[in-house]
C-alpha cells in the first residue's frame, strides 16, 4: 500500500493532473508506443499511473528511490544508534553507580568488620589503669586487668597503685629517690627510714602493715601531743607511737584512710577526735607484691603468709604470738585466753571460722572477729570450748563467756566464774 501511494504521489507531482480525455486502459504501458494518440508513451501517459508496469522501483537499478528500504534502514539505523547510545550511557551510569555502590558497601563492610574486630579484641591493653573504666572491653577494670601489672608510670604522691603491682606511692620501689618521697609525714607509705620525717618506716616486710607506714624513731608525748610529724601520738605500754589521724569512720571526703587501713578509736570515746588509721587489709591487692601464698592474711589482717599454721579464732592462748590473728585477748572476760582478731564495719567479714561483731555506736569502722557458732544460747554447746557458750552479740553469733545477766548453768559459763541461779553475776 505504501508503494502504491508513493507511486501515485510521485507521478502526480511529475506529470500534473490527469487528462480528462484519456480513457483508462487504452494506452499499453510497456510497449514504447503512443497507443491512445495523446502523444504520451507508456508510463509517461497519466493513464498508466496505476499500471504495474509503471510502478516506481524502490531501490536497485532504474535510478528510483526505494522509500520502504529507506524507512527500514532509518528504523534500523535509529535502533542501532539508540542501542549504542543506550549501551554507552548505561555503561557509564553503571560504572558510576557501581563505583559508588562499591565504595558504600566497602565502607559499610569495613566499619562493621572493624567494629566487630574492635569489640572482640579491643585495644591490646588496658589504656588507663586508674580511671575505673574497662578500656579494652575484656570485662576487667584497672588493676583487675592483668594488662595493667607493671604498665605505666607510678605517681608517687596520689595514693593510687598506678602500675598495679599492689605497691602505692613511696611504698613502691619505682619511687625510690623521688623528691615526693622525702620527709614523709606520719602514716604515709614507705620503704626506708630515710623517707620518713619521724626517722622510722614500719615496712610491710617487717610489720605486715600494707605498703609500710612512716612513724617516729623517738617516743612521743601522748598528753602534750608532741614528738610527731602530723600524726597522733598513741600511748603504748613501753613506747608511744605516731600514727595517721582519721575522722569518724575514715570513709568521708576528708579524714580518710588509705587502702589497707581502717579508722579506729582505741578508747571508744567518739567525741575526743583521737581516731587513727589502723592497719587492716581485706584483700591481697592491698599488699605489695602479693603472689601465691603471700598476701592479706584473713586472720591477722596483715600482709604476709596467708596462713602461718597458728591457733585460730577462739583458741586458748597466753600470748599473741600463739594466735594466727596476732591478738590474744586475756583477762576476766576471756577465761584461759582467747585468740581474736579485727574486721571492718563497712564490709564485715572474718576468716572462714570467724564472726564479725561491729558496733556503729563506737564511732569508728573497726569491729572484732571471734569464734563463730550457730545456735545461741545453748549451755554445754560443743561448738565452743569450756567456759564459753554460743551467744548473740549485736549482729554476730560467736563463742563467748556470759556477762552479768546472761544465762548460765554453772560458774564456768560466766566471765566472772559466778552463776547465781540461772544468770551470771
């Protein structure tokens, strides 16, 4: 159809309007003769426009124009050009999009992998051993993390164990010769006598006092409170000792005791401001160089061998050297002698066989450890040795002799040795 329309249009344009005298069919359109006498031959005669012999060839020979072929070629060329342009544009866009997507995916994957690896592995070590934070995310903080042992620099006057070797300030050999460790006042950590203003260091090795304690070489005057270097002069049986002062329980913002010490009031008079820091360790970390069998002895609350094989709580004694606690209580309240020890009031606890009796009314933070029992009061209780019964004192239950008014069955149940009816007198 397109070919016929094209041929008609072409002939109309080339030959002009159809002659009305021509009779269709009178001209033979392919014999090169003027059959109808209008002086027009074959396809030049308008009557031959529709004759198949006069169809305009669409390509090939004859010099005509093949519109179908051009149309088809145009479509093909357009499609090809479109495909090529589309491919090129698609490739460019794909490359750009691919690069962007690749970068984004790579960054995301890197961040995720880095976070996971960092969370799992964390820093190679605890980066700060005194900040209270778990810096390497291994569940251990500061000196509880083995990374901190021996790591960093010991600050010699901050009261902290900066290198986690359990040695603090001038009680750490790393501070030997440091200017901060000269003329130390009473109670400060020390290693040698020359570090102390009072001329004497009660070293941990010799006395069991955690990280040592500066004190006086010459006896002081407890009445006049002279002869000390910032400390309290505490009266003794043969020698008066300078000790570090503390306030109340020693747990406040000021007047605190350092690690391994607890605030004690020896005369139990809370109004005369004579509390002092008493050596009382509770963990191995408070003892310099704690390792294996060396550390905080739970009976004596001193640093040294953790069990010397001596008599434990409640055992009969005549001298403190016989007791693992380092204390033999004697007198009418302790018939036959009694091995006793000390405990902290804010974290009451004794060795396995002991009970901590603490009375906050005393105004300090030190209680006593005694032989623990479980069923008070039971006369003839086999948990306690002779002259002692299982009795409740405050929040503790331990073996003790009966004081005035407490139940008894015989004089041996009473501290006084006298049982009047069923009560000690």
